[in-house]
C-alpha cells in the first residue's frame, strides 16, 4: 500500500485541467513582470517625445493662469484640460502595458476563466493554518528567491554605478548638452542591463515554478487507476448497463416476432423470424434471431401470435450465422427463403379457405 500511495506518476491531462478550473496554474510573477517591464520600456521609448510635448503644453497652460482670477468656469476648464492631457500621456503607454500583463500570463498557462478563487473559504482565515503557512518550506524558498533576486539586481546595479562614478570627473568637463547626452545613454545602458538580468531571473523562476507545480500535482498509481476508472466507468456498472440494454433489445426483438411471416427453426437450437411485405421490404427481413433459450422464447411468441413455424435446420443455422436483426437476408439465401415463404403463404391460403 505504501508504494501505491507514493506520488510517482506525472499528472494526467484531466488532473491538469481540473487544477486549471480551480485557478491553480503555474504562474511565475517574475515572468509576467518582465514581459510588462519590456513593454513599458518599449512604449516609453516610442512615446517619450510625445509625452514630453504634452507635458510641455500642460506646464504652459498652468503658467497662463498666473495673475488670473479663479472662477468656476476657469476651474472647470482647468480640470477638463488636465484630464485630457493626462489621458493622452498615460493611455498610449498604460494600455499596452496592461495587455502585456495579460500576454505574460497567457504565454505561461493559456487563458483561464474561473471564479473558484473568489468563493469565500473559511479555511483561508484559519489562524493555525495561516501560522503554518508562514513558516512553511514554500515560504522559505520564496524568501530565498527574493533575497537572490534583490541581491543580484543590487550587485549588478552597484557594479555598473561604480563604473559611472569613476567617469564623473571627466564628464564634469563636458558642456551641458554633452553631459545630458552622456546621462541619457548611460541610463539606457543601465535599464537594458537590468532588463536582461531580470529576464534571466524570470526564466529561472519560470522553470522552478513549473517544476514545483507539476511535482505537487503528481499522482499515485492508485489515483491514476481510479481516475481512469471514473472516466471510463466502473466495469461492473458498465456490465450492468450492457445487460439492461441487451434485455431491452431482446424485449423489442421478441415483440417484433408478432409481425413475422415465418419462424425458421433448427428445430430446438436456433430460431430466426422473417418478414416480407411486398412494397415495404426490398427483400425478406430478419426481425429476430436467437439460440437455445432465446430460440425457445421466439417460438413461444410465434405460437402465441399464430406465426407459422417451419423446421429447416440447415437454413436456420445459416440464417443465424450470416444475418443480423433488422437487416435483409443475403442474396445467396433468397431462393431457400423464397421457398419457405411460398410454403407458408400456401398454408395460410388453405387456412383462409377452410375458415
């Protein structure tokens, strides 16, 4: 039993799908953050001139109010202008950044829509469980990851900044435009270095998160078997369903015997009920067939409904072997069946004349 309960099997597609429905997905916050950061850098680079131009318009507009009386109309215009300019400055950058956040999640685990995490759960406010979570191995690992990331970023930033500090005595000799150009270039270098470092850390975090996620969802051999059984259905239940279906099919088949023109028998082992209605059937049709006990029931129903029974062992065996209920007889049996039907029609005609 111990071996069966050991989580040695990779999670099945159903297990992963159930976890996804619950909102349990391998989400790396660092990966989403890096995608958002890269988008923010790109948008700032593209729209920086436009943003500076709009900010310049705002400053000029605000300076125009110096010395003027602040009336209600003036205040209203001031607010509307500010809202419009802030929208023009923020929206072109904010929308792509928000979209990048969604893409960062979609790239990791696809689209997920679930309200399960929003459902109130009293277990989440259990103080004992909360205390255990605070000192859990998972929290320790998360803490170490934060220390590693902060330490890496701080170390690289310090190294780059130290190199820039060493250049300051030379930069102070430059003219102001050259100093501003030097500052802009080095800020861009620092941003790109930080982005590259954060990207590497995000890849490492993504690998770790996915490994830990799949490890937590591992299943025991018993769980895999139980899941397969639940998906395919319990064999005993399936057997019961098949038995019930067969009983219902036999019931319908026996009811159809009453519409037969003849039942060909072995005489005891096999029974096949045939019908031929001119204009409705293109060829004689098998309404029922059975062996042993079922053959006895077919004969019994035929007698109750005054259906003619003809003993023809070779034909009964062949009909039972090559035909299915609801199908027409094969071409090679037309002659033999036609002779039987002709015999039955002849007997029925005599009965009508006698009556």
